[in-house]
C-alpha cells in the first residue's frame, strides 16, 4: 500500500507510534545531546572535591551503549535512568578534585560508533572540543543572561553644563580642546578633543529611560580623570573626572590663543588636581551607584590597566602636577620620581625624559611596566579592589586590551590571577570581563577572567551572516554572507572555547565604541568617515536586518549588551563616528519599543537566560535554532532572504512533541514587527511554516506559555 494512503487511514495515535518507531529503528545522531547547563550537568558549577552528575540524551531505544570518557583514559559506562516520549537519558557520577577535567561521550548503535563533544557529533575523538569542568569556577548569577547597556558618557546626555570642558581649556595631541555646542554635530575625524558635555548627571537624569527599557546593568566607558573624551588614557585612577561629576573649585584661566603648554592651563590644572573637586566627584559617583542599585540595576566600570596616558600623574609629561601641593614628581619630570619604575625608559636624560615605551608606539599611551615595579603591580590591585568596595560598590570590571598587559604571557596570567583574588575577595559577585580577540580559554579557567566581550562567538559571525560586512565596515566578505551552515559551524567552534558559566555572562554586542554601528553595516558599504563622509553611514540602511539581529541578540546564549543609541536607530562608521551623541528628541521610537518588547521576551522565558542551545536547520540566508530547558522550548527562525521562505523545521530535536502547538510571540517584517500571538501546530515533530522576506520569528511551546 502506498505510504500516503497508509498515513491517510491512520489515527493520530498510530501516526505518533510510527514517528517514534522511525526514530528507534534507524540510528539518529540528531537526537544526541549534552551540554553544561543545569539539565545536563548537576550541579552546573560544581565545587572542588564535589560529585557531579553528567547526563546524556539519545533517541528513545536508539542506541546500544554510551560511554563517558574522562581525561582521555577513564571510561565509565553510563546507565539509562529514564526516558520520555522522544528520548532516553543516561547518567554517570564523576568525583572531582580541585583540578580541571575534560570529557566526551562515546556512543554505539549497532556497528556505528560516534563521539559527542562541545560541537556535537564527531566521527572521531577531537580533544580540542572536549567538554571541561573547572571545580569552583563560579560566575555571577545576576549577570547570566543580564541586559547590559553601554554608555559612552560624553555623548549620552548633558545633565550639568557647569562641568563642561571649555574651548582651549588645555591642549590635547597638539591642539586645544573644543566645546561642541551643537549636540547633533557629527564627530570630527580627529574628534578625541571634542567634548559634547555628557556627564554622570545626564545618566542619572535618564535612569527612568534605562529602567523602562529593561536594563539590568550599566557598563560605563572610562570615567576616571583623563584628557580625552574617550578616557582610555587615564590620568588618575583614584578619582572620577570632575568634568563628568562635580567642579566646586574652578579657579584659573583658559589657555591663551596659540598657547601650547599645559603647565599654563591653570583652569584645567585646578579642575583635575584640586582634592575638593576630586573627592566631591567620587562622592557624587557613589551616590549614583547607590541610586542605580536601588532601582535593581548594576554598574560596571572600564579598567584600562595595560597603559595609562601621558597626562597621568605618575608620568606627568604635560607638567600638570609639577610643583602641585600633595603630588610627587612624575617620572617624566624627575629621575628620582617614586614612579620611575612604573614605566620602561630606554635611555635619555632628565628632566623631561621623552624616552619611554608607549603602547604600540603611542607616546600619548605610555605602557605600564608591571615587571619592573611591584609598587605599580600592587597599586593597580588596590584600584581593582577599591571601586568594588564601599562606598562605591560597583559590580565589576570590563578590562581594556587585557591580553596586552605586561611584557610576557606569564606575567599577564599571574597579574589577572592576583587581580581576580583581590576583586572577588572584596565583592564575590563582581564580574570580571575582558576585551579580547581570539581564543580566550586560557584566561577563563576560573582563576582569571569570568568572560569576554564576545566578538568571536557573537558579534562578528552574526554580522557576516546578516550583512556580509566586517565589524569595522572595512570589508565585504561574500563567502560568509548568508551562509547558514558556515555561521553555525563558526559559532559552535568559537562557543566551544567557553565553559558554560562564561558563555552565559558573555557580553553579546552588535555595536560598540570600537566598531561601526550595526545599522550602518546593513547598507553593505565598505568605508569610514574619512572615505565616505558621515551622512553615508545612514544611507540605504535596512532596519529590518537590525531587527533580525536584535532577535538573535536577545535569544542567543549570553548577556545581550545594547550600545547606547542602537535602540534609537543610530548609525555611524567605526570610531570616532560610532561615538555620535544620543539623538534625544529625534529617536526612532518604533525601534525603542521593539527593543523593549524583545527585552521583555528575553526576560519572560527563562530558556533565553540559562537554557540549552541547539542548531536545528539552515540554508541560504536562513537559520533556525532552539533554546530549551526541561520545562520550556523556544524556536527562533531567521529568514534574511529577500523572498518568502517555506520550510519544514525538525523541532523534535529540542524536545517539542510530535503534534505540539507553538505560539509565535513576536515576528519582525521588512517594515515593522508585531507581537500578536499566532498559533502554529507541529506534525510528527516537524513545524511547517511560511514566513515573509527578511523576517525573524520566535515560537514558544504553547503548553508552557502561561506558566512563564
């Protein structure tokens, strides 16, 4: 009898049994699954010398044997402990010491043997991809899946005009400072000396906005005393910049026309060396943190510890501190300076010795010499501890160019081990996340960083897949554009370098202060402000692609991080154009509401914060993946094609039963989005859907919608 005829005569129960039988008669590698979440590793963050239960999933009655292989030579035959309609579950206990272990699964079905590791099913053993457990490695629970919001303070909101940097207040990189009076002016190509006036008071005044958006934590770009608007050239680590906070003592004069010596910038010297201003600024910041905490949000500071700035009080190349009461001579000014060994001098004579090492040769960014000075080493450890302690009580650090600190990998690792101990002793739930490109695994073993800014396992592959663009808009990469299979392989390869507790707190950004705005990348135009001009960054952009990216951001493993203004429709080439002022009064309110809705969905369904991830299907310019835990399953379908997509999705892979109902909770379109709930029904574990061009859809297993 023809199969279609047979199916037509079958009852639902008969079809269900046929579905299950087909799963059981043929070895089904797609049913195999395990990861580091609480469903498959119990507990997910085991302590030293604790027992941990490892669980593995297979198709029901589909395999003969599962062997857990620990540290390459310990083989443990796993026991089948229970099953559901679709799957069998195997378990084994492992006794931990205080040392890291790795493991994989060996699966046998008839004559077929395969191996399962952090990237899925493999035909052979691949140690590089083994699962790992580091006993006692804990990352902050509050940060797992948290919504971060990154603020570049000078460009966010001017809440106090009395602390603005004045025109020609001082000289920076050869020219006087510029006070921007037009808030909507595009940043200049050499815009580091342009100041728009954004400050901490401005952040305070916009806390209602951030709270309504759904922000869990604010990440500040550097706010310590520094001469640039970006403040990655720290002048004084002990104090918040009064230009961002409080200026009580405002004596002195601005520089006269054509004056180029900062030792004569008496107004600036007073503002940034007066202890009255500095202490008042620290007090003001402490009050801000207290207010943020009262609203249920956290605060993260930017730590620039690889290098400082030529204005720094330890070096004092600008002679700002020379002769100032309460300050020691800088190492540039005097060979006898107590800070002499903080820097690597390469000859020269004093006073005013210019022969010091600069980071990447930049004399405005003197590299700090940790190998040469225990005093410097200990000082920075105290700084790390100071700001996470009372009265400031910040909730962690983002570490700038963290892998560059020191002159050797040995010193680098040792410093971060000591930094972690210092910070975590003061605040055990403080997060330590690093800026890093490439494999971060050697720093994320529980003794150094908690996690990283997630370029390799989030920002870059998503940009490639959806836009074809490199994250600086410097190159179009056609071989990556729309390649769903390559996207999943790349993501899973790079995600494998994270232990699960690091992945759950990874900073997942679409844009930031170092790269072009994601909205600009949607125009697939190669260029920068110097080659294309500022206006071109907003030409031919496609908001529908941004909406797709935001859906992915809010449903992918990690901590979604919104760069200020992305939610309001801001464009911009790579820095400095990506540091435009927030468009207050000109916001794209639809995009803001869309972000609010996606953040609400992210928070409503726990599987997005801590659930398992699994790729389901992919093709040219479309992908489908699932997020799931024991109680809840979500299906995310991204169609970046410019035409309608009709597809069958094997959603049984994430535990959705053969004839389940799913509720679509959001769908984006080419022109807008909607949150009207639409029901879809799966048949035989397959979801058959038709979606329009350039859309993103999120489906939740309907039986769990009301529970969550």
